[in-house]
C-alpha cells in the first residue's frame, strides 16, 4: 500500500536531516507501529508517507514514496492523495472547523459526492464505530481530549481511506480513552484497513501490531516483530519504561503555612459545573500527582493556581495571597504552569527567545546563565536558534518545561509533562522534577501514567466529576 525507498529529508534552514535513508513497506491490512525518542523523525515519517512533505514542504528531498502503486509526485494535489490516505495528527482540534460533531463527519462524506441515502448510512456506521452516538450534536471544540481524537478519526474515516496514518493519537488521553482508540483501531484492522501508527503506548496496541519500528536520529535502527525487537534491553527501556527505581528519599513536608490552600472551590463553565467543593492543602517541597479521567476537572483545578481561572465561589490562596487579589503577572513569581499542549505557550521566533521572554519579563538576574542552563537541562542547546514549531512533539514539551523552570517559581505545575516522550525521556523529565523538588520547589503534575504517579509522587490525588475522591500518600 505504501512503499518508502531510501527517503532522506532536510527541513529548510537546517543542516541535520530529519529523515536519513528510510526504507519501509506497509502492506495491505497490516499495522506498523513506529516509536522512538522525540526528535527521531517519527512525525516527519508520517508527513513523508502521506505525501504531505512532497506537496506542502520545501527543503531537500531524496528517495521515493509510492502510495497504491503511484508515486506521490504523480498525485496532483493532497486532496487526490486524501482519497487513499487519511492522516490523524496529535492535535485533533487543529483539524476541526465545524460547529457540531455530525457536521465534521458529514463534510467529509459530502466531499465524496455520495448519494443522500449512502451518506446517511455511512454516517451512522462511522458514529457507531467511533462511539460518538451521544456526542453527535455537541460542539467538537467543547469535548474532552479523547472525544476530540475520536471525532478527528471519524472525520478521517468518512473520507473512505483504506490507509490510516496516525501520529500519536493518544498522547493526551487517559487510560480509558486510550483503550477506546485501541479498540477502534483493532476493529478497523479487522475490516482490512492498513495502519501506520506512531505511538509511545505500546502496551495498549500490542495486539494489533504486526511490525514494530524503532527510529532514532532520523533513521530506522530496529525493525521486526514485537517479540524480536523487544529482546534488546536498550530498546525495551525506550518502549516499556520502568519508573519503579526513580523515587528518592526527600525530607517530609514542612509544617509551616501551606504554599497552596484551596478552600471550598467551585467553578462552572456556563451551566456546567466543572469543580464542586474542592478543598486542598499542599506544603512546600511536596511532589503531588493529580490523576483521573479526561474531563474529571484536573486541568480546571490547576488553572486556578495562577489565576488563569477565577473561582465561581470559594478561594485559592498561593503563598499567602488570595488569587482574587492578584494578577497573573504577580503570581508568575510563585507559580509556573506548563500546559498540556505545549504549542499553546509558544510565540517567539527561536527556542532561546521563548525561554528568554519570561526570564527578562521577571527581571531575573544573570539571565544569560539561567537561559543557557535551561537549554542544557532540557537537552535543547543544539536547537537554540531553531523555530520552536520545527521541533518534535517531545522536544516542544521539554521546551515548555524549560520556559517555566527558567522563571524559577516556587511552585511548578505540569499538565501531562511526559506527553510525547519515550520511556528514557520520561524518566529524564521526572528526574529533573525530582531534582527541583530537592532544591525546595513544590511540584504538582497531572498525569495519566499510573506508574509515574505510583513510583514518583509523594502523594496522589484522584479526581472524578469535579471532586477529589481520594488523597493518598506514598510509603
């Protein structure tokens, strides 16, 4: 179905190839899963295999990509290619333009020129396949991450493609939502669909993977059946990370005034209550993991810590200050927030400038040293002069963390900080956060990774339907 032969590609204004002599064959009805470190070239591989690199990007290209027996250069437009290949990226909202879920799917069906009866039949089938029956009249922009991903997949299926390319479709999803995507893909494979899947969550997809491909520094370094590939211990550490040895002994929390005090917090989006009666105390130096399914209120809660949201009722006290009486700029000295989607944080022309903005804005001394240290700790020194959106998803995640850490807040809040990272990189990020904790910072992370919560946090808070339902401390 797709044949990549000796593909090399270098992005404009860069020297290092993003892809180096890639040869890969995706056969009908098979599933290839590609994984590896951030910056390895996985997204570039998706862009190449779908023909997007050829039709939309400049840069230096070598080799050939054949889709359904035809070179991608022979397809006049991407629309022509889209009749054969459907692509779902890691940011589903970027693919949505209509006001309801049904309209998103209908648009793709109507684009194919089908009769009204056939459109209605296929709409019903796609909605059922992607578990969207109860959401068809909802705005896609107001859905949870897992729901948005299902809508993007449904719209892609509506195009009638036999080949699906998915670039980290579950990167921002909880365990339940990830399992639902895995079930959908298993069903599609049974229907004969051909799947190229870029993912870090191998254990959720192991039952449908025929070939496991490891990419590193733009090249394929290992390929074979999962059993063959995972015999290598180094590869296992990338694909199946072990967080059980990462915990360090830290001093017990200080018994002084809490650095965070949330009192009877309630918050509503219009008529929908997102938080209900939240009470929470966090002391200096604690490492707290907040867990729960998509839509349970985790992100809404932490957005109150730096006044991105103002309580509908109740109070949030940070370092002795009521957030109602503060500006976001005032609280930036106390709380730094790393968003779930790092792209929401970027606006500068270079990686260095992104980090420098907050440092200079807060008047931090020895700014050059602070910026260089943040670049080094995030593993981005060699990328300092690149445009941030040229980075891989994992690299953008590390840049977002570096931007916040460089501002030296006492409390660092991270929404899914290991999104887009392989096992070794995730361990590196958690090690970095534990180092910050040992230096006196208070760390709060939202995570869907149960192993990180279990082994790396001193305390785990479970949320459900806008409430805290358990708060447990580690041994």
